[in-house]
C-alpha cells in the first residue's frame, strides 16, 4: 500500500525522519485550517485588495495572426494575465496562502528557495506584509542572471543567501533550503515555490494556484465557450497545475505543458524532465528526474532560471503517464524569439519562463486544429512579466 | 544468528559500546576507501557504514557534501561502493551497513541492489531519505536476501511517530534485527553537537521501545563526545556513529599515508574513550 500524497505511483514523502513530523503538522493545517471560512475569507480579501485578483483574460488577436497568418490553426487566443498580479507572477497566489498558513501554525521564521527570483520576491512580499522574517536561498548563477529580483527581495527586507554548490541554480537552492529546514524545523516554515517536493506541498501548492484555472474557466464560459487547449510552461509545474486543475474534468479540453529544451533535447543541456527524465526521487517526491544510470541527478540547463530544474511536480508525472496532459518543449532560442514576438505583437514583456509556452503555441495549435478539423480556441497561462529578464533578452538581441 | 546481530550480542556481553564508523566511499578514491575501511577496523571499529555518494545530499552538511562530490568525481557509484564492500568483506567479518540516499537504489532497482549487497557481504541498508512508510518494497527485497533496513528516529519524532516507526520497521522473517539509528539533534551531519548526554538518555528510552540496539549519531567529533553520546556502560545507547569528524581528517590529510594515519589515530581515540569505565 502506498503512503499519503500519491498521484498514481508518483509523489509520496521521501525525506529525512526529522522532517516527517513537520510535514505531518503542515498537512494537518492544510486540512484543518485552510478550508475554514475565516482562513478563506482572509486569503480571498488579500487576493482581491492586495494582489489584484481576479486577473483578466486578454484576447491576443495580433499575436494569433503572427503565429498563424492564414487563420487555419488559431480561432481565438486568450491570455490569462498572471503577470498583472502584484509582484508580477502567479507565485504570489501560493506565497500569500502559505504564509497565512504559517502564521496560523505559529511559525516565526520563513524560508524559501527561488530560481528566477519570482517566488523569492513573492515570499519576501508576503513576509513583509505579515511581519515575518524571511530568508531566501538562491543559486549564485541565478542571482547573477536575475539581479533585479535580488534587489527587490533585499528591499523587501528578506535576506538572500547565495548557494554556491552544484549547478548554482534552483536545485541547489532547494537542497540548501531543506538543510536549513531540517536544522530549524521547530520554528521555521518552509514556503516551497512550486507544486513539487514532499507531500503535502504538491497538493497544497496546487490548491492555492488553482484559482488561476477557476477564474480562467469562468471567464471563458462568460465569453461563450471552453477553450480547446490550455497551454502553460512547466518548471516545477505550479502555474501549469494551477490552470490545468479547473479543466481536468472537461474531456474536450486538451492540456499542454511546455518544458525547457535548453540547447536541444538531444544535447545534455536541457531541463525537459518529463520528455527525457526517468522515474526517480528528488527533493522528497517520486517523479520524473533527470539522472544518470547510477542515480546521480544531472544538472539541468535553461536560459530561464525558473525552468532550470531537473525534477518536476509529481502530479504532472501522473498527467503525463495517463495521457491527460501532453508535454512538449521549447529551446532557449525559441523562447527568446517568442519573448520578442509577444512584446511586438501585444505590448506585453513576458518572463522567459512564460515565453516557452508561447514558443510552442504554434505547433500545439496546428496539432489541435488538425485533430479537430477546425481552428482551435487556445488559452495560454501568461505566468509572469519579464522585467527581470531584460538583460538576458537584450543581450540576445531581443532589444533590436 | 545474523552477523550484525551476533556483533551486538557480543558487545553487550562484554559490556562494551559499539563504534560504528562512516566512510564516504570513493573519497579520495575507491581504492583508498578500501584501505581506510580496513584501517578503521584495525583501530577498533565494530561496524562500518559504507556511504554511497549522492549528487544532492540534503541531509548532509558541507563536509560530507564535499566528500560526496570528490567521491563522485572519483567514479564512485552504488555498484562500485559494493565492490569496495566485498573487498573489505574478504578481509574482515565486521558488519557492513550500506548507507545511501534513495534515488541510486530506486534507479538501480531495489531487488538488484539487495542481491548485489548480499553478494558483497553487506548486512543492512540505511537509506536516509526513506521513511518507514515508503520503505516496504525495499524491506521486502532486503529480507529476501537476508538483509535488514535500519530505521532512523529523530528528536522531532513524537511518541506516536516512534510507535509508527517501530511497527513499520519490525524485522521481517529472514532479516537481521540490526539496529535503530537515533539522530542526536535536528540538523544536518557535521553540525556542532547540542546535548549529547540527553541524546544518550533518549537512546535508552528508544532501546526499550524498539527492543533493538540503538546507535546515536550526528555531532560526535571527539573521544569525549563519543563517550557522552554513548552514555553509561549499564544504560544509554548501544554505541555511536561517527562520520563527519573522520571525513574532515581525511580531507585535511596531505597524502594517502597521512589519511591512513589520521583514520588510525582518530578511530583509536574514539575506541579508547568508549572503553573507559564510567
Ligand atoms: C513567471 C514564471 N513562470 C513560471 C515559472 C515556473 O514555475 P512553475 O512551473 O512552478 O510555474 C516561474 C518560476 O520561477 C516563473 O517565475
């Protein structure tokens, strides 16, 4: 019999014994506190008055025509605007919910890991709002390539701890956050930034992010129809699971996750865990992992720090294996080109993570249109804005 | 009786505390680890934990994380660590515990790992990130080969949790009883010890709860702290596990000869301290 927190054969709780009681305590709070009217009331008021929810759906007509000039593939292109959330990405939905929970649990110190820095900024923001001290672990490479977010976290009063081990990216930041947590577990709340990690995090994060899909689905129905396909980028998988959840039961709706193919799937420099990984255990969950025959985790690569991770949330592993969702990938250059396309066509500077979803959009729409015998209604999760990536995009030539 | 259980019976009969020495195998090289293991046995180690280096050792502090990086660079894998185990086994009857993170076991395959471990003369596995709730398949695979799986308890394990661990880790038919690993503090390996005397007292309670030998580990870095963590001769823990402090000495030694001398000297110091009367 499998333990708690499984999605088919994936998930579980693979951590040092010291953390098991803390995860049990968190799971109890998730079940006993999170659903109460008082908690939900406070969270939703903050999501409305502080985060700026609900976020709009934007119809992207010019971008649709640039991707699909003849109109054969795309009937309608809708963008769920998580970039308009306070702090500029979907990460705040999760951070605010978890920190309210931390407060209810009586925790007095917050830690988090971050890759792109969006989760770090979101956690630092929620910590400032709730008056909690906060430390964020970030790979040293990511601190360089996402410097504006490091400055924001510091301005918000968080301590940013550089992580020099391994690939100096998100994986290593999560290792270091887990080491901190195991040391300070009695007082500290670990705010995990994606729908990954040991149970109950994948379930908890998905339940806080599903507001993306719930709102988007209601907006689509207001406009008259469900989309044919929903597209989101996948790092650990939180924005994707957040938008997928609401559509999972709609059998007419195809779900697509886009992973980072880095320099290419056939190189050893990518982060396409679901496309190229194998079943393993990383950071407390059984899921797909990029690792070698001996079980050593391989360092991922992506131009986008938020997708540069050799694991993925366990619920995506199940959605992949059951076929309910399809996972494709986009390379670094495809994403950089897409970021420029979206900026020129729609006046929106998207995060490089999000740009991967746009990079794969044309191929996905053609596939859907072919299967359906008509142009498809497409919904994309625009997970975040790209101010943090200006240096990378400009250096590539996107500013030309 | 299984070799590892026999060892605890003998130690108890002699009124001695067990000294379990952890080595990160492959640091500095696979060949050197074999020699260092034999050196530790000569100097008085009663059991060895042979560590499989892992790329993402989240339960380890900087010293053992660096040792793992060196070992991986030197080509250490789970299967090569088992080659070292069989070389040690050819020279000694000391109980051997394969210490690993779960991913290498899962990727190589639980049944295969158990089979290879038995062939190499290993007595039990200890998987740091595999709580008993997740360990049933590995326990079955190990029991089929006559191997144990060592459970861990931590200062955060409350009474109900200890009972759950006890139940889920009850030795299966054919498997040794082995021991229970009691973590002395909340933290990663190599952090400075907190209250080792309290850890020894907790271990005594744990021994009553589990009715199995209990070894205390984490933060033991000298003869004096080993003695403190082991507790009184008549009570306390059944012994101690020492890892980081030895890895640090191996790291700081300038040559292979010096490494062997460092292991001999330090393990000897631990041995003498543990054998002192109260
Ligand atoms: C804007 C944005 N989108 C997506 C991601 C990827 O994370 P996830 O897959 O959890 O949504 C990140 C992570 O940093 C991000 O900042």
